[in-house]
C-alpha cells in the first residue's frame, strides 16, 4: 500500500520544531523513530499533511546518568541504545528487560522510548517499569517546559495529557533507592515479537525483610497502564511470604480490567496478571535484598 502524500520537515533545533508544530497545526505529526507512525500510515489509519522529524536536533538522543540526579533519556534515543547502556543495565534492569522484549531488532534499532510512550498504547512495554520507578516526562512548548509524572500522562487508549503544540523532549527516572528493586515481565498471546497481551511492572523497597514501599503497574489490561493500588496496600508494610505473594497475584488479577480481542481473552489475561505479578514480586524482592 502506498503512503499518503505529506510534507517532510527536518528541523535542526527544538525551537524550530516547535515553531513548525504551531505553523502546521493539527494535521502535523511529530516523529522520533517512526516505527508507530509509519505503520499507521501504511495501513491508512493516519494521513498526516506533514511530518516533523526530530532526529536532526542535536543532543535530543542523549542518555545521561549520575547517582544524584538519576537517569535522563532523550526523546530520540534509540531503544537499542537504551537497552545496551551500561548504567541502565546496572541500575535499571527492569527497563532493560522491557526494551529488549519489544518487537524485534529492526524495530529497536529505530524506535524510541518517547515514541512508545506518546503512542499511548495500553500495552506499551516501557510504561510499567518507568511508572513504578517514579519516572517523569518533560514536555516542551513555545511557552516553555513542564515536567509531569508519567503516572499522570496517559488519559486513554492513544491519548495523553500533552497539549497541542507540545513535544516530549526527555524522560527522567530518579536514582534507585537503597534496598529497592524493580522487575518487568510480559507475555504475548501469539508470538514473542507480538505486542504484550499482559505486562506487569513492580518496584519495591525494603527495610530488612519488611516492604516499606511498593508500586505495581499492569499493562494491556485496562484503557491505560493501570496502577494496582489495592495490591500495593496489601503488600506494603509486610514481610513477603509465599502466601502473601500468592495473594498479591490474585489481588492484581481482581484489579485488572481486560477485554477480549484477537490477541487474548479477558479470562486468560486475568490469569496471566496473577502469574506475572507473582513473578515480578519475587524478582523485585530478590533485587532489593541483594542491593
């Protein structure tokens, strides 16, 4: 299928990109890696009048980490570079696991974390680990920048709280707290490179054997990545026995709100939420207690 006709812009500065977004209006679409937008165009689900590519903007692909400020991932940083970055591998293994689970090598060579988030699919693999780790996103507009928690970013399938004219420029993740650990696991209903039918992210912080704080986020089982707050309340302030972890999986399944579609049934998804939640709880605890 042929692509629809469109104008292509490759600004060299963020200011130029923002000006183009304002000039081109609602028919313009911003592109980082292009792995989502091009598929939509090929299948005629999207017919933009213009494409504004961000790849030529110097520094927007940077990945930076220090122990005081944490991690910053630029909007055009490729998934392959995020997954292989030594500081991310060492300090944010749940994010590494999430990125490596996404699609295939060809897609990871082009795609970006920012694009995965802005696409706002309920199944977005990068969202659960970033949300449980307290990530924030920086949104730039002609009137300035604002930083918002990723927990508040999604408003529905394919929808975010970004204002018209804004561009996501970076994702920021705080440094891992002492005695904390995070995990992300997912499963596909059909094959390994398919989008997630269920995904679960967990972050936990311990004092001795007692869980001081925990966050649980479920993917592909609600209109947006879902914070399982009742599961968190069940687990917080307690020693995680095998029985409690079992209960945690059951509670997360109760909080899930899946639908049946071509990838999986709602019933199967609920069962997999329970299974994956237990696995992520175990892995997050193991990582925390090793720290």
